[in-house]
C-alpha cells in the first residue's frame, strides 16, 4: 500500500533569459527593485518573492511591515513548503528597535530550514539579490582565498593558521627573526617582548613549533593495536587475519613440553605452542621427557 499522497512542489519557472531574476507580482513597486542592477528582471508565477536561481528562492520582509502584520511571514513560509534547495529570508531592517524582531525571525528560519539575511538599506537588499543571481553558476573556488607561491605569501598563510596570530603578527615575526627557522628557535621571552604578543599567543606559537603531532601515548597505542598475540599464539594486525602462507615459527621460538596435543575447534589436533594446525604432533624425543620407573 502506498502512503498518503504528498502535494507536489510547484514547477520551477524558467526565465526567458538565463540572466533574469523572476519576480513575484506581489513585489511590484518594491523600492529595492530600483537597486537590482546588471541582471534582468521579469515577473512570473512563483511561490517565493524572488527566484535568483533554479534552486534558490528568496522571501522578502520589511520589519516595519512585520511589526504591523506578524502573521504574514508564517503564511508565506507555509505556502513556500519544500520548494527550492536554498531558501532565503531577506529582511529589510527599517525600524530602530529591531533586536527582538530579528531574534524571533531567526528562530523561525532555523525551524523551517531557511537562511536569514539582514539588510539595513534598500540598496544593500538589491545588491544581495544581484550577487545571488550573478553567482548562480560560479564555482565555490571563486571566493576561496588565493595563496601566491612566493615565500612571503606562503609564510603568511602558514603562520596565520596558528590561533590568535594575524597578518600583522606575521610581519612582526618576519622583521624580528628573518626566517621561520629562527622563529622556531626563539624563546618565550623573546616572543613576549614583541609588540602585540601576549602569553596566549606566545604559547600557541611555541606549541605549533615544538609540540609533536603524535605524542608518546598515541605511538604506544598504535604499536599495541598493530601487533597483539591471539589466543592460539599467533599475532594479529588490528584484529585482521594474517595472509595465508606465513612461514612457520622456528622451533626455538616457543617450546612447550606437553605430550598431549590440544584438540582444535574443527576436530583436528594442533600444536598449541606453534599455533599451526594439521595432523598429530610428533612425540617428543626420548631425551626430552623421560618417565620415571615406579
């Protein structure tokens, strides 16, 4: 049996031009449209206020209007349903006392899986819509920081990965010590005398240069996990069976003076000392164990 039918999501409206933002007719006359530049605009039958991509929909809300009609945003979110992969609530902050309202809207967005963006002017709101449309097909690497291959850039990139160290601190270190080798040899007193270097920052730098990536406890645990004796005298690697064809242990490795072989789980008898199965153990030589005559 099939479950109850779910309402189908409204079809995605394809713009006449790939560079057009689709507008909901309810947004006709919105002053932020005057600040949407470098992209086209056209009206269409969409559930969001603005469709800035095939999978991105934007709801617009003025805090002044929200204060007069607090139920409006709930109705719009309900109509939006599960449409669009990226759902944005663009809030225009046009009132003075806005903290409580923004806090309330943030909670609503978290519950409904919506991203909230706050603009403090119509120009800023229009700019957000423009950028979302312009970057619709841009790769994420476009906004990734680019690190040049020269020494100074690589030094700055590596040292700023240390907590509390900024680009100004990197220049201070470079001018004071010259090379990263000299930085690693600097004492905490020498680092503490530099401007802007407190105890926490000095400690983080010294830990970055001196603290090992793997401590003694980690190495001990790793060595134990890679080689542990099993119950039958064999060694296992992290609980995995060793490959077949392992050479038998030499006779001088483990020598047990039992005359009776231990039965194995499969009905065969095996030598408990060597850990190798198959056949019956040969009797000990007469000089190994000599029974005493009564």
